[in-house]
């Protein structure tokens, strides 16, 4: 058995991308704390992973959209000094257009996709900084940079995770804390069925398996990437996008409006 790399907390771990992360991280030498709503699924996965890897696997059944459950997970992150990695994977999405969506569902999406990872990160990172070691992986989406593809609240929630990750890296990257945002495209998980659409309705050439997605994301993690986009083959497009963003940043605040906005005689 590999020497322990500490404990990884994986949210949304009962299926899909989260379950694959749990398996891969155990294989790498992490003990695990698995977080999701479905205790039965978590227990089955924990038994499977522990038997195969020999790693310690703890189950923490919690609905991260519920403030009391979220507080329980936050406390664990603050108090357990063995935790060295947080994977913010739990989330919900929809392909339903904005005007056809119920506001209560959109609020719940914000609670789970934005509030929960923010609070969990705030709970974990001070300990990482104090120990001089730790990592946060935020599972975002390609809709963070292409919000027209799906529901705009979903896209906005994932854009938040990208911005949050970029800012976090800027603040703590020199303190021993690694930060990565992963932007999956269409992935073969329960995401689609939960939104009322079969993944089989999508063109097969755009759908990646959860296993391939996580394996590619971990290559990016090992390389120290801040932004990892596994389905993007032409990486030069992202590099040009990011270079343009960085070039524009110093010019975004001036005392006078741009000339194109000045009234003409």
C-alpha cells in the first residue's frame, strides 16, 4: 500500500465524476472522506474502495444545500488536520432555458454550486495555509466560458467557480496551496437524467466518460495547471483567451471614460 498523502474530501462522491475521483485518489494513496446525500451509495462505494485500496474511507452523508448539513462538513474540514485535499464536485445543473426555470430551483442551484464550495473552501484553506500544504480542486464546466450553451444560472455558477479559483490561486498559491479548476464538457453522468434528458440524446462525439475526464484532470493537476479543460484539443485557443484577459486587466480602470463613450459635438 502507498504511503498516505493525507485525507481527501470529495463532495458529490456517490456517483459520476465524484465517485471516479474517490477511486483514483485512493489508488494514489489518499484516505478519503466521501460526502453526498445518499448514504447507501456512499457506504457501498466506501466498502468497494477500502477493499481494493486498503485506504481508510469515511462516509459523511450530507445535503450541502442544507445549512445544517453544510455546517457539519465545514466543521470536519476545520478540525481534521489530516485533510490535505478538497474536491468541490457536488453540484446540480439544468439544460432548461432561464425563462422556463423555477426561481426556487435556481436558488437551490446557487446554494449548491456557489455557496457550498465557497464555505467549504473557507473552512479548509486556513488549515492548509497554516500547514504549508494542501490543494483545492473545483469542478466547474465549459459553460463557465461558454454560458450560452446551457441555462444561464448554471453557467454563472460555474463561472463563479473559475473566478473564485483564479483569485484563490493568486492569494494562496505562494503559501503551499495548489488550486485547480476543472472544466468538463458533456460527460456521461447522471447530470443529464437529473435534468430530464437522456445522455443518449447527445451526439456521441461530444460526450466524454467520467473515467477519462477525471484521469485527464489529474494529469492537469500533476502538472500544476490552474485551469484544466480536458475536452479542449486546441489548447492554443485557451492560451490566447487567457493572454487576452491578462493583457486587458491593467487597462480596465481609468479616471475617464473611453473615447468611444464621450459625447461628440
